């Protein structure tokens, strides 16, 4: 799995959260692809750049979306699994994800910054809000770190790792279980990685939802970075 340090000097990427990133690594099409698609319906040829700009604004203003679907963008991203599960709900993209069946999951877990550790909101069932003492925030973060370490140790033990340090009791012949089953003990704070390709129209829809202030912070920072990259 790609490490965050591997992309630090690459201008196509942005570092996100404690171990994640997102990068715009490829695209097909540009403004001319959009206006070409729009004008084919009435057979008009290429116009001036200023007219192209006006047409694109007209299309956006009146929600004529199919021409913008002629442009596609491919992103490379690494995020906590719980972020990926929100992200994948946008089903108009093509995705290839790191496989915990074929490969060993890495010992990289999300640990929130103290400022983002907050109580459950009393007005929003999906969000966080309110006040919490610094001592409680530190205690919460320590518990998250402890949980991350413990679940990865269990994962390694189930794979047949350093059993001498394990609290689990296995027979002398135990050599581990399959990767596809062992990964079940990992938390959704564990990082995953994928390539994600989407057309421009549906990317706009993704960004409109995930850059909104009501979106969870941990996915919103990815959307903000993607907007910056395009």
C-alpha cells in the first residue's frame, strides 16, 4: 500500500488526515469536449473560446448535464475504511480497491486530531457538536489508539504471526487462517486505498454533497482537496 510520505513531493497529490491522501492522476477531455458534445445536437462547428465559455455556463445554469459527462477524471486515494464506505455510495464511478484477500492489510489507522473529538450532536443524528474537556478528548484519543493497536495485533496473530506474545491459545500446529477471514477483526479506522474514475458531471454532484458543512469532516477534507486539484 502506498504511504503518505511517498506522495509528499508530488504536486498532483494532497496529504489528508494522518495517513491518507488524494491525487488527480489522469483525465480525459477538457472544455472543448463539453462544447463539442453540446453542439453536435445541432451540427455547429467549433466556435470562439469566449463563446465556448458562455455555452458551458449556460449548460451548467440550466442543468444540461450530459455534455459534462464526456470528461472523465481518475483519482488515487487512501482513506480510512469508514470514509471509503461513505464514498462508495456514489455509485456512478469505477473503482479498484486494495484487496485484503490478496494482500496483508497495513498497520495504518486513523487517529483524529483532538479538535475533532466531540460529543454526539443533539440536533443531528449523523453529526458531532458541543463541548468536551481536553482531558476527556485526550482519553478518547488514547482509547482509539489502543483499540487500533489491539485489533491489528489480533489480525497478525490470526495470520500466524508472533504467537508467543499473543493472549490467544492455539495448538502447536496452528499456522494461521486465511487473510480474507482474519481481516474481519480490523476496525473501520484501518486505511484502504483505491483508484476512482468518474465523469465530470457526477464528480460535481459528489463534491456538492461532500463539501457541504453537513458532511462528515473526515470525508469533507477529501472533497475539498479534490476540488482544489481540479
